[in-house]
C-alpha cells in the first residue's frame, strides 16, 4: 500500500492510475492521522514553492511527515514540487522547505545560457549517477516528462541519482537514506514511469 500525500497542489488521480496499472494499491492522506501507519509515501506536487509549502504546513501533516522521514525512516518518494519541498529553500519563494535533503532549489540559469527556454517542458533522457535498486534493469534510452522552471542543487554530489541535460546538467532525481525524489513526472512518463514506480515499490 502506497500513501499519497494530498495537500491540494496536484492532480492525484494520474499518480493513483499509474500505480494501479502496475498492480499497486494506494490511499490518499490529507490529515496527520492518515500518515500514522504509512509504510511507503509519495509526496507529489505542482506549482509554486511557497504555495506548496504553505498548503503543506496548513494541512498539519508536516510533523507526521518529519517523523516518518527522519525517525521511522520509511521509504518516501518526492515528485516535481514534492522534490523541491524536501530541500532547505527555493529561489522562487521565501518560506523554508522541509530540509530533508541538504540542497537548495534554484532557477535555470538563463544568463549563462542565452536563449534557454524556461520552463523546461517535455521529454529528456536521464543517466544514472549512483547504483541504486530503484534504478535496477533500467530500459535503454530512459526518458521522462519534465515541466519545471527550478531544479535542485545538491550540496553532496553523492546524493544525485539521475542526471539530465537542459542548459547544462541538473539532478533529475536524488537518493539519500530512505528518501528518493524525482524532478520529472513518472505518472506522465508511460513505460519509463511505470518502471521507476515499480522499482520504488519493490526495492524497499
């Protein structure tokens, strides 16, 4: 059973449907009590950093999520904005992030790359930077669907799981302890997304 955190910032149906395609049961969590017995968690999200962090704080679920992530160390997967909220802060806003990953969220550098279109939208191939069970049996030419103007910049390069290219190299996914996070949308990435989600479910 996968618990999908519902704090009002994304269409959860597509994530639920993708997991259903690979035979995985899900439930939504919108209160702290919904988190209490979670054994695997997905934190999705789209939109602006401050709006997402504010919604998550107002939901009352942050203490429960901190307990699951940092004390009980259950497997957690952040997706898109959900990944960015796991960092300390974002150049997009002023609120503090969850701070689970020693990293900041930064905007794509258009000054160094004139003509770079932001947001980055569409399919990009990824390369593996760290051997992890979640990357087992990776299909050839694996690519994912991205839609973002900001990306994560990790303090420790060892936290980078997958990399992609857009105006230079950026972390497409990170892995630290029990936390995995992806900037792309596996729920919109067809067979590649199903591969990654299946590995997340089965690798822990």
